[in-house]
């Protein structure tokens, strides 16, 4: 099974949301339909970053990295400013699976 670490950007307030899912398309639809409590008042949301992992453990490590480290904060800042390419780039830690 594949696991996606994804970052959404709110077009309403420009804030970011980081999450994990095994069905990215369905999860995006849930976020934009208001099903997800933490983002229902921040719609519309767009996908600005994603990486694919083969295990949930690897995906959780990456999610933690993005939420809790200075390097993850730098990526988030670039995404908010719109200066980051949508192509995933290797940071530190686990390597993402090839798509």
C-alpha cells in the first residue's frame, strides 16, 4: 500500500495543513467538502506538496519532520510564499518512493 504525505494550502487564509493518507484524491475531496474538522472553515484548499511512501511508519516520520523541525519550517515558509516548485525534492530522512 502507498501512503501520501501531503501539504494543503488554504486559499482563504494561506495557512498550511499537513497530513497523511492512503487515498490522496478522496482525502482532498473530504477536505474541500468540509468533512475534515480542522480544515472545514479554511476552504478552498489546494494541494501544494506530496510525497509517496511504501510504509505508514516512513510517512509518519516525514509528517513529524515537516511539522516539528526547522528544515520542515523552511519548506512550509517557501510554500506559503509560493517560491517552492511542486516537484518533491529530497530533504533529510527517509527517501520517498518513486511514483
